[in-house]
C-alpha cells in the first residue's frame, strides 16, 4: 500500500510529548480539529521520543503515544509510527557510553541526535526491545497505516573500534585472510606509498588517520553497507508485527547545505531502499525569492527512482521552516503541487506546531508557538480541500522519462579525496566544488529546459539503461569494469551518452587507470586526455552546431563574457591513436578553448552507430550547458513542446492513476506569466477557469505568480 485509493496523504509530524503544559489539556483536541479543518489525512509520531516512552531499561510508558493515537482515531486521521532509534535516551548513554560514536575528531558527547554507533551491541539490544514494544503496541490499531524505520539514517562518521574490527573482517573476506590476501590488498590500494603497507592483519592501523584515498573510500563504502544492513534489520523486526496493508518507509535525506542539495554521501539510497515498501524522503529548499523548484525536482526524481518509478512519500518538507523560508502567499500551495508533479503520493510537513524550547525552537512548523491560524495554515487548508476534491486526477502519477542521470556514491567519495580544484582532499584544499556541484550543474540545466529525468545508480545493468534515449553521467570518477561495459553497450545499442570531466579516471579501488581518460570511452569519443588544470581566465568559443543553436535561441544565449567562461576544472583533449579509435565517424567539436596557451576541444560529440557520446571537458556556464544538452536531446528525439516553454514556466508531467495524461505548469515567479497551451485538457484546480473546464490547445492562459496550472488530458 503506497497511498489511499481515493485521497492523497497530507499531514505533518506531531509531538504530543513536546506540547507545554501551559497550552492546556485541550490543546491536543484542538490540534486535531485544526488538522481536520486543513484536510489532513495523516500524522507521523514517535520518532525521536525514545527517552519519553522508554524511561528506563524494560520500562515502557505509551501515554503520549496512546493519547495521539486515540485523538487521531476520533478525528479520522491515519498515523505513521516512527521507530525512535535516531536519538538515544540518557539512561542508555549513561549505562553504555560505548554506544556513542567515535569519529576522527574524537568521542561524541551526549546531547545531539544521531550521535551513536549503529553497530554497538548494547545499542542494538535496547533498540530492538524498544522497536518490538512500540510496534507490537501500535500495529493492531486500524488507523496505523505504516511504519517509518529510524530517521535520516547514516553512519554518522562513526569509526569506533568495533566498526574498524568489522571492516578488517570485511577486508579479510574480500581479499582472503592469508598473506596472499594481504598482498592483494596492498597492491590494489597502493599501500606501499609512504610505508603504509600492512604486512600482518594484527598491524592494521586506525583508518581515521589514513592518507590513502583507496583505503578511506573502502571504509566509507563499508559504512554505507552498515546503514543498509541496519535498516534491513529494523524491517525484519517490524515485519513480525505489521499487517500486510501497513507500509514500511524511511525518511531518506540529501547532502545538506542549509537545504537539500545533492546525493547523500553516507547512504547508498538505492541499496538501502530495499528495506522499504514505500520510498520516503525529506526535501527542504530555499524559499521566498529563491524558490526555483530545482531542489524539489531533484529530490523527487531520486526518490521516485528508488522503487523504479513508484510513487514516494514526502515525509518532511518545510511549512514556515527556518529563517528566509516563510512562504509568500501562494508558495506553500505551489510547493505542494511541485512535489506531486514529481510523482509524490503525499506531502507531510515538519512539523505541526512550532516547539517552545531546545535546538529547533525556531524551525517553525505549520503553526507558530501561539497555535493560532496564520496565513500559512490557511493556505494549507486550501491545499487540503483541493487534494480531497481532485484526488482522482492527482493520485498515482507515473513518469515515462526518456532521459536518466547516473549517480555514484563512490565517485562522490573519490572527489572528496581528489578534489576538483586542488587534486588532494577537499578538507585540506579549503573546500571548493564537489561531486554534487557537478551533478546539480547538469541536473539544473535539464530542469530549466523542462527535460525530465529519472536517476539510476552507477551499477545499473545495461537493460535498465536501455530504457533511456539519453544518459548523463556527471564526474563518474570511479568506473568499475562492469560500469564501463554497461556504458559502452548502452552507446552501441543506440543510446546517447553525455559524460564530463573526471569520468573514467579510476577503478573501484580508486586506482587510476593507465590508459587515456575517460577509460574505456576515449575510443568511442575519438578524444582522450592525460593533462588537466584549473581554467583561470579561459574562455569558450562555441562552434558548429552549438554556435548555430545559440544563434537560434534554443537556450538563453550568452549575454556577457562570463557566459562563455570555463570554470572549476578543464581537461585538454587530444585525438586518440588511430588504432584506438572505434568507428569511422569524425569528431564534432561544439566548443573550443579560447586562451593564449590552451586550445583544442572543450565540448565534443561523436556518432557511434545509431548512438553517440558527448563529452564536456570543463564546467560551462548555464546557458551554454543548456544549449549542449538540448542539442543532444534533439538528436536523440526526446524534445517536444515542453522545451519551447522553458524559461517561461516549468513543466512536469506523467500519467495519473486513472490512465490520463496530467501536465503541471508551475510558475516559480513573483509575476504572472502568459503561455499558450500546446495541448488541451481540463483545468483540474480551476487556475484559469472553473475546475473541470476544458481548455483547448492553443488557448493563451495567465498563470498567477507563485501558482500552478494542472491540465488533465
């Protein structure tokens, strides 16, 4: 079960435990009444409250849980129960201080959440007891519709002694426990460097001090595996009690830069999602004048892709949120429909009422601390009413995208060790661009072009890749042979591959290949590189088809020299040897370096049978990036009317649960915009006419500021 048949999930996290006594005993009842008035269907409870209902080992007091459950049942609200394991109680830390994580910076202190070692035996013992007690107590309730495993689970940088012992055991299993295994480990990780060679397993050093990127990357991959195992462990416990109709989810999150930004380095979402029946996510994004929809888009596209296109649940998103996120009139509604337009089956706010003390006092909920209806709440009332009224049109959206982006946790880790700007660890290089900057560079360009995408992992088989006409692989530094083979087969099968700088550099052990980069692909491209640098003062000169496309206005063209500047990283591409070049097609240069010393191709493409490979050797400005990607998409035959609306409105679309086409036209602007509808359909929400009114193709409509037009064909 991923959603109700007749309504979408709409609600918020609710914490009876946090309500101050001064609010009065009637506060719970009034909250539920206001939720019903807002059209809420669901609340989420219990996560982060372990110490409240399990105040001592073996002691369980479900007073607050039952109060919330009983009140929700009286008001017809469904409930999602969150296991509490992301924040340990004081008694557990006091009795078993070894459950606190030890990081490279030293032992964690008690106080913050997610400060533990998820492998610690005492943590697992008491967590299991708490999970069993909670789920056994709540699963029989008919309005408990699902369970959330933990919250935003990661490995929290923990490198405790038991984690490191488990890692060494993992390496013994991988390479062999004897001397031959050690020799193999030393060879593939390059541990002869600086006398890092390990000659006996008992001499294995503390990994947190390593200067070897291969060993560090293997440790990070191992710890990501601990997260996958941890969620699977919780799922197995929950399965002993839950009904078949109760879903299991997890609140996955993304790299945090004050808001959701890119893939999460401390979890392999694609593998961890095997533990859930319904993908769940939190998506936070800039607000007010900085609202663009891009973060909602990429977060939703990844989440939808975790279960192969099935609807996902936005378990957390902002209502009023933090400073600078207070939504302008219309923005809360626009944000909700933006999530649905990406394929979400519901939207839940973090959280219902702003709390009155502690760390997140000013991370505002739907209500402020005075609990009175405010403009944000009143807008939620509008959303809830519309979702209930138009559920048949809005539920079950599925995408049929022809473009995918390939992402890699391994490439992320590698580029932390071999940074783009410096070539050595980012922590020593003073920051700079990371893997997610490259991912978002290309994702944002596609989003701005109204070219919708799915997201696939780097180990996706060629059969899955073959669904897509265009595959974009940003900064795929780590390319195991299986990945290289899949990319080659994809192109040979007629696919159009887009690669960037820092692709095909190293194998799964971060050992750099000894041939031209991109490894395994340079023969297809007809170009390769063995030199690179920072593009200080380097300009780009569009040529050929790209120059013509810019002249034709297919993207917002360069308006100043900055739009033709190379940035971040640049490869110097030269032709590969004739015997290494695959096929007879000529290389087509799309942009060249314009500099007193550096010259040659900066963006190039080459046909390979019915397919092609396009390579961006440097980071280009947005307009140029959009033009390159649109050119590739046109040649792959995946463009249509949506690209003609790019720059005016954002278009997101799919097929709804009753088999009809549903297109969202989203206006992320303070001004109303006019657009001509390229296809007809019913105005679902009544944006420009009465709800259900048919709008004919060719009709010019005005979409208000910060608003949405949903058209059902």
